[in-house]
């Protein structure tokens, strides 16, 4: 039996949706967004770039990949191309994920 949104309970899709909508996951992603903002700010400092530039770039890329997988999972679960608008920072999270994808990453993000 499927629910209103066409997802059968106790399926991998339902489990993924439950994970994505959990408070723990929301707060983890929010913390990663804040950490990413700090990393991006650090990337603008020439002294830090000279000392730990490759590490900052690697962290930035890892976070970008994380946000890409999160957005892809949300699109898969909801089966539509719309931005999630519930929860803390959801619009900012979606726009930062969409706005910082290559090739946009090289035009709009601090790299």
C-alpha cells in the first residue's frame, strides 16, 4: 500500500526520507553549512591560502560533494524538481547547493 506521496512504507525510499527529515540530519547539515562558510572565508585569506590552501580546498570539495548528495537524495525522495522549503535554513541550503555546482563553482564560489 502506498501513501499519499506514492511511497510504500518500509521501503528504502521511505527510510531515506525518514533520514532526510530527521532533526539530527537537519542539524548536521546546518552545522556543515556553517563550517563550509568558515572554510570559504578562510580561503579568501592569502596567508592561510599559502599555509593550508590545499587542505582548505579539499575540505571545500568534500563539503560540496556532501551537499550535492544531500540535494540529489532530496530530489530522489520527493520525485520533483522543487526546493525544500521546510526546516531551518532549507532555502539557503538548497540555493547554496545549486549555486555552487561546477561550472558555477568556479564563477561564484571562493576557489
